[in-house]
C-alpha cells in the first residue's frame, strides 16, 4: 500500500542521511579542537623555590683562637637579649693584653725618670720604649684586623670603625712623641727645664699610645664573653671534625646545583659537622660558637626568576608547600623583594632575586610545625582576573609583536592578536581582542596558518 511504500521510502531516506552524516564526521581531524570564549576567574601565580628562615638570627663567633671555658645555656634553650651564652679563654688574646700592659708600665716608668737622666741615656731609653710601644700597638691592631672578615656584618662594621679611629690616634700620638723627642735632642745644650719639658711631652704621648693599645687588647678580651644579640632560641655550634673535603667551584652551574655540590664537602670545613661544642672545646677564630634564632615568626626566602620579578609586589598572597609536610599548604604574603640579584644562577641560566615571604598558618590536616632550613616551594599570586573573557592556555601562540589566537570563523581560521590580562595554570584571561562565544583553537594551533580551512570539528 501507499502508506506502506511511503514508510519504506522514508526509512530509505533516513538511512541515506545517517550515512552521509557519518561520512562528514569521519572527515574531521581530531588533532584539532576549538573552544568558545567565556568569562571566568583566572589567577596567575609565579612559582619559586625557597627555604624557611627565622625572622632574625645572630651568630656568636670566636674573636680569636680560643677555648670554651663555660657554656651558660643548653642547646635549644630560650634566651633573652644580652644573656650570657658562653665564656671563652684565649692564650693569644691574654698575651696581647700582657704585652700591652708591659708597654704601658714601661712608658709610665720612663716618664718618671727620663727628665732626671743625662740627655744621651734619656733619649736612648725613650727610643727603646718607643720601639716596644710601636710594635705592641701594631700587633694588637693587626690581630683585630685579621679577625674582621670572620665577624658578622654589623659587628664587623663597628669594629672596623673602632680600629680605624684607634689607628689614626696611634699614628698621631707616635708623631707627637717623635716630634717631642727631636725637640729634646735639639734642647740638649739649652737649659735643663727646656729639656725636661720636651722629654715629658715625648713620654706623655708615648704613654697615651701604649694605653690605647692596651684598651684595644682589653676590648678583644671582653669580646671573649659571648652574649645573645637578640631574644630567641640557642643552637650551639659544632665541633669541627676536620674531615671535610674542599669541592672546587664550577662556573656556569645553576645556583641549586652549585649549593648541592658544595654541600658534598663544605659542611665540615665550616666547623658545623661534628657534635655540639662543650666546655673544653677548642674553637678557631671566626668559628660559630652559638646561633640565636628568633622563631617567633618565620620567613620563606624564595628565589624568583628575573623574568617574573617585575610582577612581584609586597602584600601579594602566596601559597607555600614544604617538602617535609606534603599534605599541608601554608598561607604567606610577600614582605619584600631584593633590589640586587642573588649570587649564582637560576636553573634557566639567568639570575634570581630573593623575595621574603611572611609564613602563616598551615591549611590542611594536622598541625605541622615548620623548622628553619626546610625546603619550600612558593606560588605567589601576581595577577587575578575576575569576570574577564578567558581561553585555554594552549590557545595562545607567540607571534612577532605579542600573543595571538586562531579564531574559527566561517569554516576558516584567522589569526587574531590579543592582550593577556592574567596567565593562569590552565586558562588565560584576555583583556582585549576577543568576543564572548567566539571559538578559538586550543589544540593543534601550532600547525595552522592564517586563513586556511578549519580542519577540525
């Protein structure tokens, strides 16, 4: 019947349409795909490796080769600023004090008897004592200067200024003493009171020089008493084992690789590889006897690549992960960024800048407690775009003059320049160049040419 034949014809048409649709679909190339432009929230973060640091720390170093006479604290003990930590003794420093005192005594004695001696013996005695005073002053100042590179920077600057002032004063006193001695020699044939005044002036300048050297030596001796420079927790230094091997520095290595290489042999050389110091331990000049850490607040010193540092600003929120606590994430904020680059190179061969992050509380299970020195990875939020048009990150293609995307229009693809507002982990926020709903190529864009037929579905 017609009705039946009509049904058969309709079925035949349906089968033909299905076959035709299948043939069209089979022509699409699945190496290419497009996605519509849509609004969204995109957060751009800069990743940087780092290490946990104390809010502040102070190293107590031996000012000269010495022996630990007394330890007034235990390892890990809380201390207040100015509290006694350790008392050292040094034969070298004691010898300098003793020699300086002998020079002062000699100059003082000469000042009392020189005016009563004949001119020749008086001048000879003066020259002999002057030689003793000059050599003692030079030895004390040289010993202090040799210890300067071993001291922490703030303490080094203060001592440097003191030594410079003392050396200037010593030179002036020596000049005065020499001048007075020459005047005494010139007054040998003059009246006795003129000769006496010249000798008194010479010996007074000589005594002042000797007393200044004694003051410097005693100051060195006072620095054998080590007190906490700040309130915090004490970690005693380590006894040097002497077994550390020196690993040569290789130019061109990234910073992390250089540090790791030096770590293979450098710890013992710094006197921090053995057991904690104890009473009776010998320490070298500049060796760390104790370190005081202020752990009331912790920082993360992150190394940001030079290509990202321009985006980093104080106050930016940050997520920090510590290798020691893989299940936890710590909140943090950018505190400051360095003006000058860090020593060494980044993994990419460029430079890095240290960025200090104020470490906050942990987010996650448990209550992990970070420690100084732990390895960290920071994700600094540098840009956030809310409600802006966004596309998959893989849609961006680099072209001369900036970024661009391929837009599918009328069965063809057209390359269109865009301005990026934020480059997120998976999606990119677009500031200008696209309209909502337009289809952009996010797979296979690197194989396309401007104006060609769209090979995808």
